[in-house]
């Protein structure tokens, strides 16, 4: 995969220097990569479906859980809270979920907002293959 990304960077006119394996299996130093090349390599190595997967997992969890808050989604979906908040905001802006009300968090004893899936969210679940 890294070799493909290097070829992609070369195709875009960037000179890439990196370590490579010789036919004997030994690593040969070809030269260091610049910060810009490393950044571009990292950018092109991001799987575009990865964020979609987290988004879909959050949407599916909201549809299956009873009155889930962000903290509940973190625990149930197995995703960090920072990622949950980002995906929840994305889903709310898209109109797939909406605030359902407030409830008392059993761990923090604070009032938290819980999420409800909308009709558009149910249609999105059917599109991605989840159950509404």
C-alpha cells in the first residue's frame, strides 16, 4: 500500500525518497522524506471509508439504543468520545438525528442530551444496510 502511495506522489510530480527492500530482503536507505512528502503520504493513506464506517456505526447505535447520550454512544459503539461528538454533529447537520430530550446520566449525575433518529435517518439506515 505504501508503494502505491509513493507512486501516487511521484505521479503528482513530487520526488519521494524512502527506505526500500532489496531483492535479498535488506533495507536500503534511498533518502529521507521531507515533511511535506510525509504529510502527503499520510493524507493519501487515509481510508475514505473509515470515517463513513464510524458514522454508520453511530447512526446504527442510535437507532438500536434507548435514549442514547454521547457517553452512551461512546460505550456502545466502542468509539472515543471525541469521535462520537464529531459524528453526532455531522449526523445532526445532515438531518439524520435530532435531540430527543434530556436525561440524568447515571455516572456523572448531570443532565445530558439524548439523540433520536429521524425519518431521514431511517432511510439512511436502509441505504447503508442497517435495520431501522
